[in-house]
C-alpha cells in the first residue's frame, strides 16, 4: 500500500479491513467465510481494494464473524459477506440461491441516510 495513508483499521476473525484517508476500503485475510468479496476464492495475503466500494467514500466499518458493514460519508450503509439475517439485505440462509452463500457489498435500503458522528480522535486532518 505504498503511498496510501491508512486512517482506520478493523480486525475480525482471521480478516482485516482498512480504510484510507480518501475513503477507500481494503481487505485481507482468510477466505473461510467468503466475506472479503475480492473476487478471490483463496486467502488474500495483502490488503486489496474492495472494488465494489470504489465509488463510495467509506468513513467507518465493522466486522462480524462472517460479514462486514460499511458506512459512507453521505450516510449510506453497505453490507456484505456470508448470507445471513445479519446482512440486513432481506435475504437469509433459508432463501439463498446456490451462490456459495456469499454476497458482494450491497446498499442497504434504510429509508433515510445515516448520520455519522465520529469521535474527534477519529476525525481526519488533511
């Protein structure tokens, strides 16, 4: 990640999600739960840009056991990973297609944008 300034890091069970100063999201780790969604079917050993979020400015995120959530600067929320009710996308294990049980980052329909308030210790300085 030469030339990329990482401002936030999130650790999960064998996975990591990094955010850069411009809102880019990078993932690496084990592919066991398939939540990385980097187009790989194997472990990802170096942080790799989450292409499905390349047009979004991600400001915060969270990792679950087999899923991830990201919130953008404009208040949109995305979820991805192993299909379960935790994704909040209206799908569950019971109605998933034979797609390996994983899902690309998907915009959550919330009705209203989220308001993101970060502690001053997490705010960026440019």
